[in-house]
């Protein structure tokens, strides 16, 4: 067996080397509308009204948003005191400090799905 430095590349000898690569030709459809950061936070705030338990909230929202976006929105809302954490599991909107933002139509449709 020769090394790649001597003119032969062992990768091209593998049986998979002759299969066409489809990754560049695949088009992934995104069925979820693109949400802005504010829309994501609004969705999380209104979801907190339905589900105060953090685990349940994350599990319901994970069908719509990636967990990273959910955690980022929660952290931002807690940091800006729009949402407060009560104990280790309960999350509430801090309505005494701020009001809930207006609910856009595209966010309302997503909220109805969860």
C-alpha cells in the first residue's frame, strides 16, 4: 500500500468512492417560518403563560424551536426581568414589572400548535 504522498490516495480505493455525492444537490425545506429574535422571545413569553414548569415548557417548544434558541430566549427574558424564576422548576412572566408584548399573527399560529 502506498501513502497519499506517493501519488495514490487510499480514499479513492474505497468502495464508496464511486457513489455520487448527493449532499450538495439535496434541498432541505424549512416548513417553519423564519422568526426574529423578538418573535422567539414573544413566543416563549406566551408559552410561559400556558406552561409554568420549565421542563414541560422546553419539551413543548422544542417541536417549534431549537433548544438553544429556547434557552437563549429564557436567559434574555430572565436577565431583562421580563420573566422570573421561582424555585428550580417554575418560570413566570413578571407582569408586575413589564407587560406582555403584542402577539404577532405568525407567532399566534405557532402558539396555537403547542
